C-alpha cells in the first residue's frame, strides 16, 4: 500500500504504519489510507492489528492547514473523519494494538486512546493541546478521553492541556505499558500475537458492552459537530 500508510500482514498480524515523512497529521488523505488499511486487515482476516507511527512521532493530530483555511465545512469533514476513525478502532472486530513510536498529540492522542492496548517508551508524551492553541475540545474528543483516562488526568488534560510522559502517561491512562524506545514496535507485535489467540466473537462482544455508553456519547458528539462549528 502506497501513500502515507504502509500495510504488512505477517503471520496473521496486520501492521499499519503511519508515515507521511513528517508528523503524521491526520489529514483526510491519511484518514482514508488508514481506513483502507483496516478494510484490508478485515478482508484478510488478520488476527490482530498493530497501528504504529514513524520514528519521529505517532501522530501530531489534525492538519492545522485545514483549520486555518477558513473553510468550516472542510474542517467539519476532517474532524468527523478523525472521530469516525477512532470509533472504528474502538469497535474493530479484532484486537487493536497501538505502538506509540513517538508523541501522540491532539487527534493523534485520541486515536491512541482508541486502541485495546497501547505501548510507548519513556520518551513518549501525550497532550490534548487544544486549549493551548485557542481551540475548544469537541465533545467527541472529550468522551474519548473520559473513556480511557483517570478522572484527575481527564480534568487536567482537558482544562490545562497537560502533557503526560513516561510512567505518568501509564498512570493517567494514556498508555498500558512502557518499553525501551527501540522495542516499542517489537513489543506491540508480541502483544498482537498473544491477542490474536483470543476468541474473536467474545472479544468483540465484550468490548462493545464495556464501551457502549461511551460509544453513544462519542456518536452524539460526531452528530453534533456541525453545531459546535456553527455550521447550522
């Protein structure tokens, strides 16, 4: 698969690597490429999926150029696409393992939070930086953070644009484990191999039950994005 995403299937584990050569902004093109890779993983009946960043970053979030263009409808489309991608990760029929090969900022962090298991290193950092750059967090983003973060981290992350790194990121709920920087992707694949042995139907049914209320709240946020952006 060409473009900003690379896809590889090895022994039933699909690895989707984000690499636009820069900071992996979740532009409409990147979103489409990730979605197509997930389609392929489903079609090829992958036992588990690993989503990884490049050597520099997991993802720096949405494409600010779209926001700065002044085109509210383009901004709405990008936001909706990003949150739909998070929903897809949260509801994917097989385990989704996130390999945080670098920082996860804004929508990059929300995508990270949507994995079943998230691995990073001591150099990892996560931040919902919206209020620091003059943006109000969309409801869909708030609900994704509420689902995975501890209450104190949730409040600090939203109102103070707090940055979480290392052990603090694990304690806050951004990550599940920390390994050496050079071992993030290897460990993610190891976890994926273990997770591929789970009963697929039971895995999906159980996580959908556990996330039901959050998914409804995220969906309501996506449906209300136009109003949040005053598109009417």
